[in-house]
C-alpha cells in the first residue's frame, strides 16, 4: 500500500506572519512542532477572502493568533 503525505503549501505572506507571531512569543517555544500540527488550518484560513475572514471575526494578519489561540494568549 502506498502512503501519500498531505502537503500544505503556505504563501510567503502567511509564512512571514507565522514567523512574526512566534518571534513575538520569545524563546522556549518549538515553533516547528506546534506549527506543523496546524498547517492545514492556517492554509485554509489564508485561502479565504477578507470578507469570509471578517465573518469569523478576524483579519488576515491575525490568522496565526486565531489558529493558536488555545495555546497562547497574545
């Protein structure tokens, strides 16, 4: 049986916002392992229009904060 990994492609802008989010938290966070588990949600939200994000009560620059809201209070 062949297994195919789920591949999630993040846009450069989203990748930069995620990096900035984790940089603002400081040291002591393994950003890779935390981020890897939520890549699908990050990509799904980034693919939404600004109007769709607004319906969720968030803006594009707050996607990382929204996805990781249960782990960090920022």
